[in-house]
């Protein structure tokens, strides 16, 4: 019943291709979701659905994404009348672009966000007193996976640092990619965002600021950063992405 009703809502409400956000965890995926949630044409799913990550394998060996999670969201969440597409954010989306492409017959768009790995690996996990959210190997694997699709016509790549330090230009590039107008709401996103909390956060979303950029330079973080930079693949990626300071 959920699938039937959800499909009806999807067909009735959304006339434009779905938007997905992906990238290594702690790279700004939630911030970007919150920004896009402010746009009149976008309905942003407030929670990570992992539709593709948790896909089931049917008896024929084919992957079946869990779209019932999306349909459940469409049924129980308020959808703005002006929305023409949905946006779902799960960091793992970056690993499933081929499946996404196949399921949507090429009619989808994905935004991948990349952040300096030296800052990413410093993010503390709120449930682990002495633990970190992302290990160096995960940053390497996730970024390498995403970069394979750098020139894919349905994929737009941006840096977290640009989103923070050059917000207007970066958000204009995103809107151009999505073929939506640069609305007043998205330029003033913090006042209009519908996603203000998320399961990747433990506090309400806050305005963008640059204090989280360059934390790796602090002396107290030297040891943790070295765990990343001692890995040749990490050094290669940092140079490729021009994180060379």
C-alpha cells in the first residue's frame, strides 16, 4: 500500500528528474541538503534513506533499491506545492551512480561534494568518546569512487570549501546544473530551509562559516592528520584536488 500511494504522489507531484547528494561523510552533504531544501522547486527528504546502499538482491541476482523508504517519506512529510522534484541525501549515493543511472534510465542528477581529507578525518563521532567519524581509508575510497564520474553529464562536483567561501558563485553553478532559477530563497537559505535537523547532526543546522576549514593546521591535530598523509593514495588525491597547502 505504501508503494502504491507513494508512486501516485511521486507521479503527481514531480515532473523533473530527482536530485541526489553524495560524498564522503563529514564533507558537507547535510549542509548542501539544507541549502537545497530552501528552493521552491525542491522537496528535500529530511532523513538519509540509503535507497541504493541497502538495495536487496532478488532471486535473479538483480539489485532492488529500497524505494519504499522514499514513498513513505512522500506520504508522511509535507511537500511544498511548488516542488517539481525530490532531493535525497545519503553520503553512500556516490558509490551507486551506475545503479542510479540504470534505475532512472538516465533521468537523474547527482551532486557530489568533496572536502579536504585532512579536515574530514578530524571530525569526532558524537557517540564515540575517543572515536573519529571517518577513517583515512574511507576518505580515499569514497573520493576516488566519486572522481570516476567527474565528467558524467548527470554528475556535478563541488568542493565544500568553495560552498563556504564563495557561496553565491557555487550555488549559482548548482542551480545552473539543475536547470532551476537562483531564487531569493536559496540565496537566503538559512531563513527558508525546510531541513534544519538531520540524522547526521545532533544540533540544528547553522549558518555557514569558515571555522571548520583548515583545522588540520592546528598543532593538536598533527598526529591524526599524519595518519592520512602517510598514505600515498591520500597524498596523490590531495594534490590532484589542489589541497596542497
